[in-house]
């Protein structure tokens, strides 16, 4: 059956209004699914969950990376910000493995910078405990003989009864060379 | 109830000359043209930050200033909507929820301009604007109801202390102003790989009054969004009027406290879209709200507090 072009167009115009509600609803449902399966942050992914939970990626979620050298010195790593951030947004196994692979396949070197290791006191002040070398993937300095790599992903929670902020470790990756 | 209605009527009648002036100026624009121009202004002030997006937006805006029919080009809106969709899909980890909403709205405008039939243009615009408001409110309510950190009040207890925009509120309720920075460094220390925190736990010296205020904000925020959702779903004139007055109240009370105006701008445009034909005078208040948001962004808090 041939439909005249004008009728066809008016039919399309009548139904085209459904496109955005369908797409937006699918994205919303996908966000809810990934939130429950991969712990996707409520703040991201089109689920309209801003100001709905404490799991703000850069605020309450953390990824700590450590490299241990042949002298058994455990050095915190600050690199690969984008991959780290993706874990903070969605700490899926895939994202953790991706970061671990990147860390394993990187040639780590000692840099001229040193990282202060601090201890937090009860009053909020800090005590300097030590300094460790800062590993870097850049430059021509001495290569680090890496013994192991650790990734710790966690989230900060607040207990309303005791008024205590707690950093809970949720997922870990450990790699021995 | 009658006293309240008389009060509102009195205010509205005093605003008559202003409304008439606005009406006269706006009558030079079609509804779709005006909504399109407002959206372009939103994109210039609070769009995506990449050049890929900004070039087409700036080009369309400048052409539209001198040649208004450019606002009605579905091709121009398709280019802008494509650029927005690219940004959302490619950088979704970084994209805030209201940017998703912006992208949906750009496609809604593109489709409206593409329609030839005037009825279809209007219908498409109205349905999508209402749907996006409903999605925003329903999404916010569902996510909050599912979130344990929202429902137990912990979200606002910490957010009020760590989001600098709320500092003036803390001063109003007499919170010790060293507490926000104490909480801020506590969060940073718990996140840090180079700071040792005993038992990974830090006690925050919050008093009972502050907890009550945080819980009141928590309940208020959820409740008002829930009521707005219900009112938006109701069809009658009376419910729609209640919806618009409550929404205007929500916008003013929310964005004066938390000036995250990109989202507020878009919400005002959506509400203007659905109210312009049915309640023209109320729709002008949404336009006024756009101006108010610019004022809310100014550093008035630092001057007063």
C-alpha cells in the first residue's frame, strides 16, 4: 500500500515526539542497573541523582595506588588520573583491571620529588612521619625494580549516630612481579 | 484560602504595567523562537566547555541575532544537538546529569523545528518539556529514596559542611566556621594515599542543632520534589497553577542557597515552555527567575556574611 508523502510525514510528526522520552528513560534505567551491578555513582550516568547520595566520585570515593620496590619501600602513586577517576565513577572489575594493566605495563622511575607521609592527629593537625620517593612514568631517572603493585578502592561514609567519618576499603587489586 | 488568593491577586495587579510591557515585547517573537533563543543563551552561559560544542553554538547565536529565521533551522539545531550528544557520550564519566537533560532538550528543539505542522511543533515542544521536568523530579525522588546516605541524613550533614556555597547557611545557624575546613581536611585525609588515619575513622564535632537543620533540609528537599512531581502529573488548571507557584518557590529557595545555575536555567526554560500559553503571567516570573539566578551567582554572600 502506497502512503502519500504528506500523510507519511504527518504520521512521523505525530510519533516522533516519543523518541526523547524513550531514549531518556532507557538511559535512566541503564543508570539504575549499573548503579546496582557496578556501583556507578548516583551523580553520573543520566540518572538525575544529583544531591541524592554521598558517593560523589571525587569527594567521597578514593583510589589509592602503591608501588613497592626491592628495598620494601611502599610508595604512593599519583598518575593516570583519568583511569583512576573512572574507577571513582564506576568501580567495575573491568575498570580496576584496566588501571592495574596500565600500572603493570608502565616503566616506573624514581623522581626528584619526595612525598611526605603524614599522620593525622585527633585535632586535625598532621605529624610528618617520613618521606618516600615519588614514582613517575616520565623522564630518564633510575628505573624502579618494582616488586608489587597495590590498588585500593574505597568510599567514605558518615555515621549519623556516632558522627564519625569512616573510609571503607571496598575492592583491592594486588600484583606481584 | 481566599485571603491568600486575594494577596496573590493584589500583587499580580500591582505588577500589571510591568507584565504589559513584557507582553508587548514578547509578542514580537513566536513561542518556539523565544524558547530557542533562551536555550541558545543557556548554551552560551552554561553549555559544554569544549570547542567542538562552542563553535556551532556561537555561530548560530550570532547569526540568529541578526537573522532571526536562523533560530528556526532544524539543521542548525541538529548540529548543536549532535555536538552535545557527542560530548555526553564521549565524556559521560565527567558529565553532570543536567547536561544529559540539555542534550535531550536540544533534540526536542531540533524535532520541533523539523515538524512542518504548527500543531505538531507545539505538541512536540510541550510534551518533551513536561516529560523532562517529570523525569528530573521522578529521577531525583527515586534516587533519594534508594540512597541510604540520603535517607539517614548523612548526605546533607556532610554536604552542608563541605560545599562552600552553603557556608552562609552555616553562619546563619551559628555553626563554628572552623568546622567546614576541619571536615574538608578529614575527607581529604581519608582519601589520601600518603596520610595515615588511625582506624580510618575521624570524629566530626557536629552538634544536635546542626543535625536537625541537616535533616530538615533532607526532608524538605525530597518532599518538595515529590509534591512537584505529583502536581506536574495532574492535568487541571488548579493543579497546574499550584505546580507553577510551588516550582517558582522551589527555584528561588534552592538557587539562592545553592547557585548551581546551569541546571536552574534549563529548568526555568522548560517551565516557561509549558506555562507560556496557559499562564502567560506566571511564565514571565520564570523569565524573571533567570535574571535572579544571575544575581544569586554574584558574590553577595561574601559581602553580607
